């Protein structure tokens, strides 16, 4: 169920971006923005679409496109020499390698703004207050209280040269990785005017499991399969869940978090099967 749902979400999201950027083909940055949003797992977009289906919220494509645009912006900026200095992303040259650093900065800026535009557009929801709530919550999730905070803590820890402890790295990743996953999962309940607490609990467990799986892949993963360099965290001496818990301990913790994610959705019964399978996919993936 999850694989079919994810494939459908990937197709819908890519189609949505194709239409958006085709309509803006006269803009100088449209090629770079289209390039940066191509490919990837689309897990965040899937969560927005599936959460909306689960809550009877109607079409949530704008929300799915918004979270994927903001996620893509974060990757473009994260890949820059001033951050992680990566050459590959999703199996292709990073934006600053294909063009230049200035273009990458502007492409990221454009994608960030596009995310909020998509939340506030009339197509997102007929009720302006719901659209405003989507945009406000995305600002908080992606900004200095969420994703950007996590990235800042990561850079500060690397500059300090003092490895983080388990509590600190958990807090860091709750922002850097978890905040956008949480927003994606809560988008459906927000659109439906429903209680978002179960989806929030699910997403918090899922986001942390996702990051632990990333740390495991940094050790065990194949660069060709992942479409990016492997082993960079270990080379830099960065604290990760693997370095703190050991490989076996990290895998066990990820499995516990998947169990917690499933428990959070217990009241939805069989309707949550796709989301439960998504949690299992997160720790079984190879890329």
C-alpha cells in the first residue's frame, strides 16, 4: 500500500512542479528551481497527501508541493561550500556545482518563497484562515525555531569541536530533520480542522527514526544508491546516533521509534496502514 501511495505521490508532486515551472519559464531562475525539485523520495509530500486523505481534507497537493519546495531549498543551501560543501545531491551535481554559488543561493531563496506562496494560494484551501495557519506553521517549522535552528546548532557544534551528547543531538535533529516532517504530517489535520496530536506524535517518532537511519546509511550506505557522498559525518568526527549508541544500539533505537509511530496511529485502524508502512520504510531504506 505504501509503495503504491508513494509512487502516486511522487507522480502528482512532480507533475505539480512541472506545471508550475512551465508557467514560469520566462523567469531566470525557473530552470534551477525545477532542477532542485526533481527526484528524491518525496516522503514529506507523501505525508501531507496521505494525512489529508486520512482526515478527509480533500486535495492537499499545494501543501505537498509547499513542503517539498521548502525541503529542496534547505538542501540547496545545505550543499553550499559554507555549509556541507557537497558535490552530489539526488544522484546529480548540486546546484552550485551545476551553475554557481550565487545561483544556488537565489534558487534556494526562490524555493523558500514558493513554499509560502503555495500555502497562501486560494487553491490550498477555500478558507483564508486555514491558509494563513498553514503558512504560519510552516514559517515556524522551517525558521529559527525549527529547521534553521537545527542547522545552526549543527554548525555551532562542528565549530566548537566538542561532540554533542545524546540529548543535544536529539534536540538538534528535532529541528533540522524533524520539524519539516512534523509539519507535513500535521498538514492534513490542519486542512481538515481536526486534532493533529496523533499525527504530531507519529511524526516526532518518524522524524527521529529517519535521522537515525540517515546516520546508519552514512556508515553502511552505498554512495551510488544514495546519490550523495557517504561517510562524511565520520570523516568530520561529528557526533551521530551511531557514534553515541553504536551501530546495533542505533538500529534498536530506530526500531523502537517505529513502534512508537505505529502506536500513535492506533485509533485510525486499517486506514493508517500506508503511514505505518512508511515508518517501516524509513529504517529499511537504502538511500
